[in-house]
C-alpha cells in the first residue's frame, strides 16, 4: 500500500455524511410507512454506512465506521439534518437525486482507490468500487421494504458507478494524480446518474418471452 492511495478521513466522513442526509430525505418521503423520527434516522445512518461496510467486508478489513468515533457522530448528525431539510423543502425529488448521485460518486471513488491500495487488480477493484457505490441504496431500499432501485429500469446506478470507477482505475494506471482522478470519477458518476434521470435514459428492459406454440402430434 502506498501513500498515494491513503483515503483521508475527511473524504470518508464526507461520503458518509452526504449518504446519511440523502437516506433520511428519501425515507421521509414515505409518509404512508408511518416512520417515526428514529426510523428515519436509522435509515439515514444505514444509507451512509452501507457502502463503506460492504467495501471493507469485501476487502477483509475492519469496517472504517468502527475505527473512529467520528463516523457514527457524522452519520447521526447528517441524518438529523436530512430530517430537518425535509420539513423545510417541499419538493424533494431533485435534491434527493442530486445527493444520491453525489453519494454514488464519492463511495465509488473511495471504494476503488481503497481496493487498489489493498493490492487488487483493476477489474476487481472496479467491482468493489461499484458495490461500495450502490451498497447504501440497496440497504436503504431493503429497510423500507421497497423494490431495490438498482435492479429496475431507469436507475442506471450501476452503469454510472462503472463509468466513474472504470475511468478512475484507467487514469491511475496512466499516472494521473489520485485527487484529480477521483474528482473526475465523482463528476462522471454524478453526470451519468443525473442525466439518466433528467432524460429518462434506460437500459433495454427484459421482456417476457412468449411461449412458442406447441406442435400438435398427429
């Protein structure tokens, strides 16, 4: 592991904080679920922690969220901020989408660089980065008992993460400064996700295969 790939604490906390805000904002929209404030906060915290924990489990490391007091403090404060913003902002759709895209980009960049620092080859490192990027949204949807957004038409979660994480791995191989490469990774991931929502970009939808007519035997 080289110093080039050391993830600053502030960067990890920023990703956790933004993820927790986004998770709390997202959960607060579902008033029909009758979530109390604690429930909204828990979903926010889980969204902020999900990607990082999945990343560290895959890398056989102690989850970063358990190595410092600041992770839980940051996630809790951010989730509470998310609940406060929900009460102040009437239209949550654009804000949730923007924060969601930013969370994917940050966790993807951190996950990919951390995997590379652990000695993984580029393709597995991209895989870890993508799972890190989408892990929080998966845990969020599971806690809300919703269909996992990653698996449905129109999300492009994984596509955005693959574009960003793939570009990061390529740029690092070419000797680009890690901060510059990570910033471009976040920007690309953010751009693909936001544009996919704005212009309704989707992958081809799987269609049910019609049964072929049976040949009647004489």
